[in-house]
């Protein structure tokens, strides 16, 4: 179990499931070998409890990891909904085996207690606590099953759909049954030991789906029994935040800060700050700035939560709020480089957080899935512009076309027709902050994609009028410290190499000279980019200053006005450029070493460089071609 926790923290979900299965097999084999011994007489409640813990831990893994656990879970990409439903079913089935193990442990403990009572041995005063703890495990497992089922039905997708936990519990008999069974198990635990605070906390978690007021009382009772219980403080604070009681939520989060270093205290604070946000369309300029500042602070809260643990809610919150920079329009013009760098860093952070969130949760949140698809379109169009249209070929065009065909944009907002289960998503409530971002991203991506072909024609027309190699050489001469310009120069030299005819000795010399020049330019580009990565340049915005009279002594002081939430931003190199540079160097070196006798060594070195290139950019077509992918 300890190894599985480490694997989950590192995102190695497949390896985590493998280790869970190893633990299950070891326990089952041990139980079978022990029961075969006639002389061995003992209860196996501890082993069964551990077996239940291992099965229950499966709820922490994404559902697609369980695709091989159920025969109905196919790998057919044309029916992704069916596959995801089968994966979720397989995961719930896996976790439910933990309930069976816990109940067997409870029965074994109860039989042992009854036998002791018959023999008149009542000295064990811990029997009630043992039963309470065992029934708490049963309730927790049932609660996990209910939450997994809610997740498979699109819990939290938003957009006007009835996907809240309470709505799902009302409309799904299976969800309602699981929550009720969980409540019953926690009540049995409390009946066995009324002072068991953890059981009261579990009862509150189960009641949140059906009776929030009663859930509040359960959490408060748990805290009366044990004020140092972090889960009770966290759930109570989140409950208050969800229902708009900001002051009570802040008090609960402050109390949680005193008892544990939990990511939930920062997630709760982020939620409270988001709740203070209103649509900028209904605010004046000063109020809009204040609202943007709240979202910037919310993003910082989610970042703090991720420093404690990689919680999915923190990833989703950061993805939706990190693009808010709090920039003031009056100062943007004089800080062009800073603003561009800040927006680029924010986009990368937002897309990375969303990607990790979808990977960790299996993409069951449909609202997040839509945003993730829009972000992919945005990234594709940016990649196209970054590479002057060179990568906009074949499957790349098909990917963007497919994504945009799934996103239908009109005056009401965006709608998504890529999944059968989203037929009810014909129109999405535009008042949602996240979906406002989706609308903005979708419109931008569509506009950029529509102008892509015209952009490419303009580039080709310009290259026909001006010698592209001479232009690249001129740019490098004027800006010798820019790695991306050296890369473009190396690419132009590489084109000359491929066009060169080596039929004569003179042409062979020209070819060798051009190849050496291309290699030198590519190495220079990589050196400059590597220096930029190793020594990141921080951009500081210029701040507007005004003279302030300090009083009787008639001295003046310059007071600077901040116009951004971030005091500095890194001017980072795009990973795609570094990847392209590595792939180009490998390709050019391979051409140069065709006649080298140390072919095996060169092949291994080239393969390593190409793999490094793919690690930086999995979409690098040159690296993929070099590795025959």
C-alpha cells in the first residue's frame, strides 16, 4: 500500500494497479495456505481488513486503468463512451470487493466477541471500538462506490446540467441506494461507539448528498468529540463554501490550518475567492479590477494546495483561474514583452493543469473535457504559427478540423457534439466563468484556424519574392543572441543541403560545406536555447509612478502603481523549439556520418537525441520519422 501511494503521487497509475494486484494475490495466497492447516486456528480479521483497504484504494485511480478488468471494456476509439462506462463499471466492481472483505472481517469479529461472551470472558473493553472501526470501513467503501458512480455520470460538469451530487442522488436509484447503505453503515458504527468521531465525520460526508443540514450537524458532532480531526474541519468548510456561508467557511479553514497541512484548506480558500467573482459585464471598471484580483488570489490558493498534494480539485481550479493576470489595460502598451510572456506562461500552466486533471480523473467531468478539447485546438494553432505553417500538414490539419467540428459556436455560447452522452449539452450557460473562458478560447481558435491557410500563402508569397536563406542570414547577423533565429537559419541551410546534387566533386564540396554550416547553426541554436533554459531571464513590468507630497518638509516621494498580480514572469523557451533543434541536429549528424565506420555508436547516440526530442514535444514529426513512429 505504501508503494501504491508513492506511485499515485508520481502519476504512475498503471504501476499502482499492478502493485495493488500483487498485494491482493499475496494476501489471498496467505489466507488460503493458512486455512488449509488444520492446527492453525485464528481469526483473519486483520488480513481481511487489509484486503479491503487494498481494494478500496482502487478508488484513487482513474477509471481507464481498469479497462482490462472487465471484458466489456473494449479499446475501440469509435465508441469511447461505451469504453469509459465499462471502465467505470470495472472500477466500481473492483472497489466493491473491498466491501465484501470488510463485511467478512466484521462477521469474524462479531463471532469472536459472541464466543467470548458465552465463555464469560467480558474483560475486553475494546470490542465496541473494533466493531465501530470495522463498520466505518464498510461505510467508507460504500461512499467511495457512490462517488465513483456519480463521477461516471458526469458529476460536477456544470453548464446547466443536473450533475451535482444531490441531483444525481435524486435521479439515480443506484446512487441513492449506495449513499443510503453508506449512511446505514456509519450509523451502525456510531451505535457501536457513539464517541467515535471519525464515524460522525463519515456520516456527514454521506449525508452531504441528501441532507446538507444534517451533514453539518454530523461534522459539528465529530468536532465536539475531536477538535483535531482535519477531515471534519475540511468537509465542514467546503460545505459552508458551497452554500455561500463565507464567514463560517473561513473560520473552518483557519481551524484546519491549525491542525493539519491539508490541500483542502487551500482549495476551500480558492473556492471562496471564486465565489466573490462576478461577470465583468455587470461591473464597472473598479469592480472588475477587484473581481480579477480575487481570481488571481484564487489561482495562488490552488498553487499552494498543489504544493501540499496533487489534488484533482486543485488542478482543475488552477486550470480555470491561472489565465487571470490582473493586467491593467492602461499599462499594457508599455510592457509588451512582459504581457506576452505572462500570457504565455499562464496558458501553459492552464493547459498542463487541465491535462493532468483529465488524466487523473479519466475525463469524466464533461465540462472539463470540453475545455480540454478547446485548449488542444488553441495549442495546435499556436504551434502552427510558431513553426510558420511547417507542421500544419496531414494529420495535424485533421486533428484541428475534428476538434473544431465537435465545438459548435454561436451567439448563445458553445455546444459540444463529440460525445453521445452530451446530447443534453446543446447549449451551455454562458454565465459560468469556466465556460466564458471556453467561449473565448473557442472563438480565438476558430478565427486563427480559418486564417491559417491565408497565412501560409502569405509566407510562401514572401519567400518567393525574397531569398529565404538570405533573409534568415540577415536576421541572425542582426540578432546573434536569439536561438530561434539560429534555428530558422539552420533549417534554411538544411533545405539547401537536401536540394544539392552531389554528382560531381565540386558539388560534393558544396554539399559538405553547406552541411557543416547547417550543423554549426543548429548547434549554436541549441546552445543559446539551453542557456536560456538554464538561466531564465525574469521580466519585470514598468510601473507608473507619481510624485506624492510627504507633508511639511515639502519632500516628494515616487509611489509606484502595480498593474499586474505577478511582479515578475520568466521568459521561457518554448519546448517545441528545443525539441525541433535536437531532432534537426540528429538528422544532420546522421547525414554527415553515413560513411562513418562507427555506425552502431552513431545510431545509438542519434536514437537517444531523438528520444529526448520526443520527450520535449511528442508531436515533433521529424523525431517521430527518425524513430519510425
